[in-house]
């Protein structure tokens, strides 16, 4: 099978076999050693945010952390793996874990995402279930509620999107969800506007165990920049592609070079499964890929506070969604 390359930048060379080793998946990174306890007693803990696709988990983690650590789109199944974001709140370090939305998996990638989400919940000290308050409890949410009742970690309920949900529906919804299992607390928030989110920080700061901080207090995320950069491009891709296309594509950062003038030269590959999909990603006269590239470059440049030269290559790889290497790169277990 031969790869086909296309680039959005002025250079067209394919550089698959240049000896470059892709960055390690984020799970290969060991957790830093716990930092020494501060006088007065520090607290720290992991809090998993789980819920159906599109509930607003990634929007909420960004709001709680105060900066963008996880990508957000209007489409379902945006988040594909675990993303950790660190919020400092008084003496407490709250490590929030954003997870992929939980839904009925069909493909291998779906299974990997859903398994990862439940794994995130299993490993956390505390669990927060997010429900889109406008959507309420549908079959998807009901299934999560049922399975969640078997988890031992303390749980809270977060009704999200209060800015667009009917007020009178909220209490009813809280009551119904609490009939499935007993939540310690119920919060009603808008992750988008930040309304009500301070109360979530207060609550978790009081609930996490005493212990040393797990990350430096000025580090909002342990996501390597290369992975964040690939995620940013995937976000732009999701926003501009329709129907099934976002779901059969993935993005990897292949090269990252800092130039003498401080600018970054970044090369990324967008994998799709078929030639026809590649044509759509490129768009008429390359318009789609140019728009994706421009949006990603602008955001990346803001993040690293330096000019970015972004080169996007589109490659057809028929079975990327069955290739263990792609999963490793995304930080996902490869389901057999
Ligand atoms: N109006 C409103 N929209 C919201 C709110 N929170 C999230 N959204 C929107 O809901 C959509 C999905 O948000 P995400 O944060 O990507 O949802 P998610 O739960 O992470 O989704 P997956 O990663 O697919 O599981 C986006 O269009 C957000 O802007 C909210 O409080 N109010
Ligand atoms: Mg998400």
C-alpha cells in the first residue's frame, strides 16, 4: 500500500522515511514525582469528568483550568483520549480528567474511546457526571447512570448548559438522575459562560485527599505540545468537515523545529481512509485544507507566542483505524 501525500504549504516533499521518530504517546510519560508538601497542608486529587458525547466536558475542563487544554467542537465524539488539566484552588490541586464521550461503540476506535473514558473514571478519586440539561436523560445517559452506580468513587452530578436549558426542567432532571444513584451534590452550571463553576472548584477542593501536589502549580496540562498541536488541527478539521469525515480522520505531528528567529516549523499528517476523502479534505483548489491550516496556525501561534509555519500533509491509509501505531500516538489502548 503506498501512501499519497499532499501538502498545504509550498513544499511538497514526502518525508515519511527520514528517520524521524514520532513523539511518544502521552501515557508513556511518567507522572512527575510528587512535590514536597507545602506548610499548612496541601491537598490533591484526580477528578474524572464523564458523560455522553457533546455534554460539554471539554468546555468545562477548559473553564475550570482557566486555559484551553482540550479541544471543543459542536460535533459529538470530539475528545478521543484522556486529557488532564490542573486547577489550583487554595491549598488544593485539582487534576481534572477530560474523557471521551460514552456512547454505544460500533468501530474499534469507538471501543478504544469508550474503554478509555471508563478507565478514566475508574482511576479517579472522584467522579463528576455531566448531563446536557437541554437534552436531559436519554438512553445514552441512562446507560451511563446505570453503569456508574457500580463505581465506588464519590460522585457528583453536573447539569450543564443552563444558559440554554429551561429553568423548570433543571430540578426535575436533578431529581430523576438522583433516582438512579445517589450523587453527593448536584451542580447547575454553564461551562460556556462559567456561571456556577466556582462552586465546583470549592466542592472538589474540600473533597480531595490531603497530600502533596502532583504537578508544578504553574503547569495547567501535561499534554506535550506536539499532541496539543495535532489536537488543535483536528479541531479545525472537525469544524470544517461534515458527516462521517471527521470520524475517519486523525492528525499527527511529525516534525517540530524551532528556527533561529524563534518561529516554529511544524509538519503534521492528516490520515484519511480513502482517496475520495482526501479530495474532500483538500477541497476545491485546496481551499479546505488552506482554511484548516490557517485557523490551526493562528491558534498555535497564539499558544506558543511565536510565528508558526504549518505544513499539512494528507495521506491515505486505508486501515489507519485498525493500526496499533495510530492508537499509541493518540494515547489509546488498542482494543483487540
Ligand atoms: N450553550 C452552551 N453550550 C455549551 C456549553 N458547554 C458546552 N457547550 C457546547 O457544546 C458543544 C460540545 O462541547 P464539548 O465541550 O466539545 O463537549 P464534550 O462533552 O467534550 O464532547 P465529546 O468530546 O464529543 O464527548 C460545543 O459546541 C460547546 O460550545 C454550555 O454551558 N452552554
Ligand atoms: Mg470533549
